[in-house]
C-alpha cells in the first residue's frame, strides 16, 4: 500500500491553494451560500482532496467544494471549504503554513442529523477574523423552528493560524 501512495502524483500546495478565491470580509456561511460557491468555483480534483483535505470518515459519497481563502493572512493560509456527506453538511476552516503544512481545522457551520434531531448552524466571519456561530435544532417531527432554542458561540482565527473558541 505504501508503494502505491508513493506512485501517486503530487499536487503542489500553490496549485491547491489557488482553487480558493480570496473574499472580502465579513462573509456569512449559510445553507444557501453553497449554491453561490459551487456555481463560481469548480470542484476540486480527487488528488487535491486526497492530499490536502480527506478525512478518515470520508466515503465514496463525500463531496468537497472549495469556497474561499481569507484575506490578509501573512504567515499562513486560511481556507473555507464545504464538506458534504450523508445527512451531514459542513463548512470547514482549515489553516496551513506557507509551505502547506496543516495547522488547524474546525467546523464552522452546517447541518447534521443526530438522534432524530436536525442541528443547523450559520457562521459569520468578520474583518477581525472573529467567527460568530448561531446554532439551532429541531426535533424530527417538528415543522416550525423555535428561535428561542438557539445558542451562540464564537471562535477566533489567531495570527499564527490556530482557531480558538472565544469566551
């Protein structure tokens, strides 16, 4: 198996990172946003996914869509991509060193189904790299969302590429 991996062609990090257009902040990541990203950005080639993004829980139905690169990162790259699996859709923030070495990875927002509960979240990334996330859930039988059950959380992208929960 190791010999097979060695035979796979390598994708340069600069080529990979070029698939993520720089955006202006603030930006909102919602269920509807992915339509814009998928219309504007072509899908990532399989080799790029395997080399830079794939996770142990991926299966043949897992899909990755490049969304954007955060502006003004000097010593690292911060990219957002959409990862879709069965009943599990997530916006992911991944940071890499200038040479392409992974630094950090966090789920920003998305939709998932757990124990007959639909959990949905939206995230806003502001100009200071503060990420505010609103999280809500509905029981499987409910048809109307109760905003009173929502909760807020926040994260911050630090100048070293680490992503930390804010207090």
